[in-house]
């Protein structure tokens, strides 16, 4: 199964993805700092789920795209139903 970086991702694409990730997490951290611990946990769970959902939209024409395994694990840890995700990031 192809990852986000293969087969045709060039260095400029990789840099754009990394810049996006850094800017997104800086905004998340700023928002977290303005909240108490319970709200922080809720906000992080929502952010991780939104990121995993966005990964599901990144379907290459050539096939399936594997979601980030750490992101999947974070979403699974926060799922109140204890569900698992597929390698693509969908709920089992």
C-alpha cells in the first residue's frame, strides 16, 4: 500500500506537507494553552479525528493511501467506543 510520500511525491511536495503540519500544530498548541486540561484533551481528540478524516480524502488515483500509524493510534486511544481503524484510517 502506498504511503503519503510515494510513489510520485517530490521534495517540494514533501516540504509543503511538513510546513502545513508545523503551522497546524502551532495553531493547535496556541489554542490548547488557553484551556483547562479537560478541554485540552477534548480539543486534541477532535484535532486528531479531523486529521484522520482528512487523510481519508487523500485517495490517489492509483490506489489506496495508508494513514499515519501514530495518528491512527491517537484516534483509537480517544475513541469512547474503543474502535480500531484500518490501515487507510477508516473505522473497522
